[in-house]
C-alpha cells in the first residue's frame, strides 16, 4: 500500500442490512476515534455511506477492520488524495436512508443493472438509442459531465422524485444514469423503474470508478466532490467547463451565496469577484435587489442592527 498518499481519503458505501444501526454507529465512533479519522459516516438500516481521511496506516487499518466484517467483506473503497484538513471533524450519524431520496414509496436499491466502466463505454460508443442522465445536482453537472448527458435541474437529490415527470419522454429509451460514486444511482434506478422506465442502467462505481479506467474519455470538465476541495480535476490537461454565473468566465471555483437564507452554491470567477465584490451574491439574490448591505449573514450590517 506504499502508493497511498500521506493522508488518503476513503470513499465507500454499501447497501446491506444493518440490524442495529445505533449500536453499529457506536462501534464506528470507537474505531474511528482510535484511528483518529475525520470525515462523515451515515448509517441506516439499509447500509453505510462514508468519507473519511486519516494517516496512511490508520486508513489501511480501517479498511482491514471493515473487511473482516462479513457484511462489508466485499465493500469497495475508493481512495483519493487528501490532506490533514480535508475534513475538520468526525461526524457519525444514524439516518433513515444512507442517501436521502425521500420517495413516497419504499425503494430497495437496484443491484441488478450495473454496467462496468468498459460496458458503459461500449454502450456510449455503440448504441445510438441511449440517453445519458446525470442524476447529480445542478451545480455538480455544471462543473463537469459526460458528453451529451442530460443534467437534472435539481438542487438536492431529494428533489428527484418530483423532477422525474419532466423526463417522461425518455420512458422508452435506454437510460444510462450516473452519479459520483454510484450510491445515488442505486436508488435513482429503483425510482425510475418504479415510475415505468424499463431500460435503465447505472454506472458501477460512478464517475470516480470510470475515470480510473478511462480517464476523461467522453468526459468534459471536472468532478465535483463534497468536501472542501469542491472540484477535483479529472485530468490536468483538460480545461474546466464551468462558467462563472455572473461573468461567464471559465472557472471551477464554487462559492456559497453571501445571503444565508439563500446560501446557493454557484460558480464565481475570482477576477469577477475582484472587479465587483457584490458578485458574492448569487444572480437570483442580486436580481431580487439584495446587496451586501441588506443581505443576512454572520457579521452583516443587517444582522448587527437587529442586535
Ligand atoms: Zn442567493
């Protein structure tokens, strides 16, 4: 394991029944505490979903301990490079779902329609009837996506059930869906099929796994990840496709809207912010007439007036 960086980041999940999630969460807190791991782990009766960072030896030990548990013996760990401060703390929570879809009907993750990266690539290249559907959030697709993919106009995965009727026209097509690491697709696939989409396939291991095998073939831009790195460049030779929401300049820099009640993530080029500091408000808030003087944020004039 000497090829691991000094502070590897582990990304993993598995849909597998966990009978006593609270007790398992307590065990995980003990294990991660001893190994001084930081990050976020969600545990539910349906499985586990984690992203942790730590010293190389601790990360190796964590994988060993997990794989000794028969439930996780075949769990796939995706490893990327991190740093000591990739995650500020350790958070382990028990939730109803390991990734929240909140569909009205109970959905079991689909495990039968995975395409390996090689099968995925072959379908893209050989089947003219396919439609690629990016089931990630709007801002993730803006940073990068598969060529010709259809992004979903959602701010959060929970909005997917409500958004789905807009994809009605794809019902008799072959739908190839993908997300970052595969976890969302297993649920999205079950949702699509429950709504009458019959030919649905999902990319096994998601974008991260595909890039490991085929780099940026058929891919444009970067891959958004949910930690302080925000975007991870898939290939350094490739230009980002993200565009500044205010100026249209090419950028891969994400910021949150200054107005806390909005807090929307959007792309903002550093030069644009330098030219006009008010661009730290998202276009929607600016259009609504909000300025840095009237915005509500920590330390804002509006908030200090209220005392
Ligand atoms: Zn805003």
